[in-house]
């Protein structure tokens, strides 16, 4: 008999003798979702990036088997969308089969990304996987434990209604769990789906709400426990910090005695901010960046990192840092390689410094400088209109190229573009005056 099956038999015998149990709660695994912003990075470990969500999911299964949990909850968005081919589904089935061999049941619902209407391909799942209906909320009871798990999947990507009132009443004498994909009352970084309030969940009188959809790990409420485990792998620069799942332990009084975060991610996204206001030389800026990258790498436990470097502070190098963006990026990459080779790489560099020059003093230098500064002052950042000639050009360019340019000309991006031009002009005036 395989070791995993032996462990499963041992666990079943143990459960018959006691009521203490533990489970894993995960969500938003987004299997086969690409990590945005890194695919085109020269020298990046492309294979590690391409398979990061799969590796994080494998880590989840490893933890479930290693911790000998009694069941696993998956609260939606297991997939990132419709499968490109059956490889995504076969990977998931393979991982579920590992849990089946270990005697671990799985309870899962569909979220907005893997709603029933969004997934056109289907594969049969092992018998240990309980996939909830998308038509009505239903209850599944654990065969050996006093546990009732209530849930409902998304039939469509857009679910504007509150699903909680239709969830079944709690079963007396059981540890009742609500499995739900929801934005709660809303989150600026996520679309609103299946909205509900914390009070809606509390009044349902379940002991634990296993939520999905919000990617930032958080315990929203205790007694009852209302938990977002977060996604298992950060996918872009807005999802910084550790990502993983929750390992929950329940005692024989059917009370939660532990709800521990377990890290699963392969690549950690981080933002490193450097104040350059006290520096006056480019080499010092690079040294500061190198030290900051090293500290961030050590804080993650020397885990693979994708870093956004942000430079801030008032400095006389403001214009120079803007102008020398290619040099600055190359130096950041070089320092990242020195810190940890390909374990640390640069997603982006943002120069958010402010200048130290005196505009009133500059305006006194010559008439051309004064006229240009007055023009810049009168033009509100981001308020400049896109010329008709540019609109005409965009209509004849290929759609993909035109789309990239249009994104740069959106009001928010246009403001940054205008400020960058302003910085370059003022820096040139500071150096050369009217001769610029």
C-alpha cells in the first residue's frame, strides 16, 4: 500500500477516536495566470514565472498532505479563466488525485474568473472533490467529522446579488462553514461581486466563513471567523507581500483555536522606496538602492523577488535622474544581480523626486526662460488636449500599437507624461538658460 494511503487509513482511525480536526482554506489560486510585468524582462527566469501559480498550488497540496489536514476548502477562482487547452484541467485533477490518495476531501466553489459560464472545457474530478452547485446554495457534511460546509458557486461572472440569505441554516451540533466568493461591501482593487455585509455573515450563525475574491490576506472578524486567505501567488506589482492560505484548527468544543497563515508563493512582489534627498552623487544613489534591495531580499527569507524601486525626496539630481532613466535601470538590474543573481529582478523604477531649484530665481535669468516658465505654470498638468493629428494617426495604426499609445494618453498617464516633459525643460533651463 502506498504511504499516502497508509496515512489516510491512519487518519480515518484517528478521527473515529477524537473530534479535534484541522483544515486548509485557500482561494484565488488563478492556476496558469501569467505574472504581469515580468514576462518581457531580459534575463528573467521565464519558466519560473510562467509556472509560478502552478508551483504555489503544488505547495498548497504539499502542506495539506504534510499537515495531515482533514479537508481542504477552495473558495473560488481556482482557474484564471477559460482553459487554453486541457493541460490546465489535467494539472488540477493530478493535484486533487494526490489529496484523494491521502484521504483528504476537497470542497470547492466557482468564483467570477472560473464561473460555470466562463469555463467551456470540463474534466471529470476525483471522488474526493465536492464541487458546489451554481444554481442554489447547498450543504455537504463530512463523513467522519461533525462538520457541515455550505456553499454556492457562481453561474456567471457577474453576480450582483447578495447570496448569503439563500444559504442554508446552520446544522445544530456541527461546525458550520460558509464557503463564499464575495467582495463583501466593496474593495477599490476588486470588482464588486456577491456583495454582503459582515453583519449578514455574523447573523447566519456559522462558526467560520471561508471567503475568496479579495487577494490581500486578512481576518475580517472573529467569533465567527470571517477570513480571506488571499491569493496563493501575487501576480503583479500591486500584490506585494506574502501570499498563501490559512491552516485552521478546531477543538472538541467546535471552537477555532488556531487560524495560521501559511506562505505558499514562489515569487514575492515588493516595493522598495529610497529617499535620495540627502544624496548629491549618482554613485551614492546606486549604493542606496543596492542596500535597500539586499534588506528587502533578506526580509523575504531570501525568496525570489520582483521589485519596484521608487526614488523620492527633494534633490538637485531631480532632472538628471529623469533624463538618465536607461542608465538608472541598468544600474538597478546590476545591483539586483549582485544581491542575489536571478533571485531578485527589477519590475520597474519610478522617479518620484522633487526639484530643489528656485523657479522665481530662474525666471530672472533671461526673457526666454521667463516666458517658458510662465507657459508651464499656466498649463495644468494633465489638462493638455490630445491634438487632432494624433487622433487621426491612432485611427490608422494597428490596433495593438494604437492601444498602447492611447493608454499613455489617458488622463492619469498624460499627467505623468506632462510632468516628465516639464521636469526635462526646467532642468535644461537651469543648466543652459535661454540658450536651451
